[in-house]
């Protein structure tokens, strides 16, 4: 008997978080077809793998940090759909170095990266 199993989605930028996996606060979860990476209790990165603009690294951050992050990372842009977050497209020329530097900033707990997860509302009991 063969059981159908869901294929794990492949994320081309998966290597970006390999340096974070051993950190005590590291946690990953699937989220809306992406892979959410939590560090230091915050939603810090999302790996995306699809059609643009969903193919790269989503950077959850507060709007007040956008300008500074974009100055530090030239290929990072405001996400065209989720304007509250930033985005590093996989097709960017400097994706390897910028993604590595962003992962290191997250590992070092740079407060500009990540947002506090919202508490889930409990559904109504029947």
C-alpha cells in the first residue's frame, strides 16, 4: 500500500538559515506557503519560493527601520504586496552576500529585524 505524502517545498535560499539552526531560539514553521523563521522570539525571516514577488527572502520589520535596512542592504526593496515588510529577491545580483549578512544580523539579534508574533485568537467553542 502506498501512502501519498506531501512533498516538502524546496526553498532555494534555505542555505541562508543553515547558520541559524543551531541557535537556541531558532524555530521554523510553515506559514502561507512560506517557511517562517523565528529567532529571539520574533518572526525574523520568511523563505519564499514561487513567482515574483514571492521568490526570495521576506524581511519582517517595523516601518521605522525600512530606510536604515535599505541603506545597509542595496538589493533589499519594499515588498510590492506586503508593504510593511522588506524583500530580497532571489534574482538580485548580490543575493548571496546580502542574504548572508542579513542572517548574521538576525543571529546577532539586530533589533531592526523581526516582529513580535501576534497572539492567536482562540476560536469559539461549540
